[in-house]
């Protein structure tokens, strides 16, 4: 006699050969006979539009049936869908309740999701103690995202050794973000004895899985000889891998690499390409080269134009330079103060120093003292000297 499990097996075989017409047919037969795994797997096809027309309503119906019948994975998936990111109306309370039921039934993603909801007060009253409890439950059952987040909580609390222990467990379980972080912690001796060789090994493991941060860490280490013998070709290779993964910032970083090697022609080439793609840091670097005439003709108006573009999209270094440019024009003093203030208030050290210079020149010694002090805390060249000078101006004259 043919059983629902037989139909389920046929459906799974059909999925493996991309025969989705047959997969849907046999999943439906198994689901109609009450097989909860068939309901859940058929719902996955409708949720993602894999081999069928995407249909969230149909997916929701199937998952609800499976969840009511006790399938923990269906419960968690319902919780995810009611979270509001899958085209159905968000219902945070329902989302929390289904994730909680999945967690109680032993579903690891459900435990992780309910932990996050307790920690952030999503669909329920915020309860950090309950959140950490569920996170530990999932982590102790070797669920990598839970291990990783638990490490982050320990790090935030200042327990770097436990943070390293949990990151290492997550990395060993194949979690690529943790692999990169373990590489960093070994490289810098954070929570563990410094071991640059182990650090590079973990970076490479993460890079093998196309982890972008690890790839760029390797590029930087090889490019500047950090914890490894400097290797220009290796650095270029890893930056180009980052480009293949769609990271346009890598163009600017390639420009930096060539600039550091005093190959200004190639530096300009990569900065230009990055600037055309909207990378603000490349606009700033290219502007500086136009100011100094390095690898390109000296062109002050072009430098100003590039800084304006970069400042308009939020680059604080560009804001500082723009303000500095305007200080040289009597007609543009208001613009100078505007851009220098904007850069300084955003935490840009150059902006702080140049704003202090601007204020001191205008006789605003108290304002200059404040910004020189802030710049001095960041060790910006000239800030300490400027601070001492304005203190002398402020100090009352003794008779």
C-alpha cells in the first residue's frame, strides 16, 4: 500500500532533479494525507517561488496546518513570516508566539529567534534575562548564530575570554563571520594569546567561503606587511576578489595600495574608477592628488568639485577640506564655518583643528579652546600647540 511517506519521498526526489511539477503534485498528495513534513516543504517552495509561482498565502496556510499538528519547524517559519519581511502583514505578537512555541518544542532557530525577540522587546515585553537564557540554550546545542551572538554579549560585558571561546566554537562549526572574528582576535591578541599565524589561517578559512571582511583583511595584511611578509601581488589578488563580490570600496583601497607604493599613475586610475561609482573616499583621495599634482595635473577647481561631491554624500574628511578651502575666500566665510562645524560635530579630527584655527583667527578664543582640546584628544598635529596659544589669549592679564 502506498503511504504518505512514499509520496513525500517521490516529491523530494523530484526536487533533486528540478522536476517541480511532480514535486508539487506528490507533496500535495502527502500533505492531503496529513504528512506535516510535506506541508512544510511544499510551503518552502511557495514561500521562495522555487519552481512554482510565489504564493505567500498558500505557504501560510500550509505552515499553519503543519504547526497546529505540532511541527516545530513550521512554527518557527510562521514566526519568521509574521515578522513582516515576506510580503504578509506584520504581526509582532503572533511572530513572537510562534517562535516561542517552536523554541519550546526544541527547534534551534526558534530558540534563537525568541531570544532575539526577548532581547529587543519585539512582540513581547523586553526581557534580557529570558533572551540570554534562550540564547544559551541554542548555543549549548551548537547553533552557530546563537554562539556568535552570545560571544558578542560577552564582549560587550568585557569578558573577552568567553567572547573568544564562543566565537571559536561558532567558527569551528563553520560560521564564516565567526571565522573572520577569530582571525582578528588571534591577530590582535583579543581574549586569547596573540598568534598572527593562527589569525591568518582563520582569515583564509573565512575567505575560502567568500567572506568579504576576511578577504579585505587578507588584502590589507599582505599589502602593508601586517603580521605577514609584505606581498603586493597577494594583496592585489584579494582586493580583486573583493571586487568580484561587488565591493566597490575595494577600488579605492587598491588606489591606496598603489599610492603607498608611489605608483601614482595606477593610484589615480583606481581612484577615478571608484569615484565614478560613487565611492566618497576615492573622491577625497583623488582631490588630494589634484591639489598636489601627484600622478595628475594640479587642478584646484577639480579638487574642490570632488570634495563637494564627497561632502554631499556624507564624507566628513571632505567636509573638513571644503571648509578649509572656503577659509581662503573673504566672501565664503559663512560657508567655511558651516562645513568645518559640520565636520567637527561629526567627530572628524581635521575639522575640529581647522574649525579651532578659524575661530582663533576670528577672536573666538573660547570656541577655539574647545575644539583644539577635542582635536588634541585625537592627537591631530598642531592641536596641542593651538590649545596652548589660545589659553594664553584667554588667561587674564595680571597688573
